[in-house]
C-alpha cells in the first residue's frame, strides 16, 4: 500500500473488478463477500498501486457515483501510452470524456468514465515544461478539461 489508497464504492463491485481487469489490466488481490453475496471489501492492483472497492451499502452510507448522480473525484493513471490506454478502456466499456491530446503542462492527457460512474484521467509525459511557461500558457487560455 502507498500512503493514500482510493476506496471506491460501486454498484456491482464484482463487475467493476472484471471491468478494471479488462480496461486497466487490474489484478485482483482479494475479495470479502458478506453473507448476502455483496462485496464488503475487495482490492485490485493497477500497476504499482492498490485500489480498494466495495458494493453499495446504503445502510452503511456507502453510495457510488451513479446513486449520487456523479463524482467530484478523478483517479489518475500514469501510463506509457495514453492513446493505447484510452482505447483499451473505451473498448472495455468506458465512456470517453476527453480524447487524448497534448497539453500545455507537458503531458498527453485523456479522460474516461467507467460504467460505475468513476472518472479516470490518464497521461503520458511527453515533455518537460518550466513552471513559468505553464503559467504563461494559463494566461493565454488553456483547454478546458
């Protein structure tokens, strides 16, 4: 585990695990079903990071983004080829929110939303940009993300 680990609530955590395997190459680490069959806890590894997840449990005040009509959180993936990663996620069932494009801060960057309502940004670093140059680009009007 790293210092901060995302813990996602999903309407259909078992399906989310299968989706994350197809879309992001996730490897299941563990799952703990409650007696009714819903997942009380599970974990997958994506690259060098763990992601914990569980099913929705309204009685525990655990609601996923679909029940909440959206999410203010975006999970970020650093990937060697953002175009291939974006394509893989969309082919697995994610909705493309922003196709990969070269950004003023030096990354090629894109965003998808998974079928469970979680947003995932992904980027490949393509060039180093000095902080002063980033600030100037912001003044000139950066693309809306």
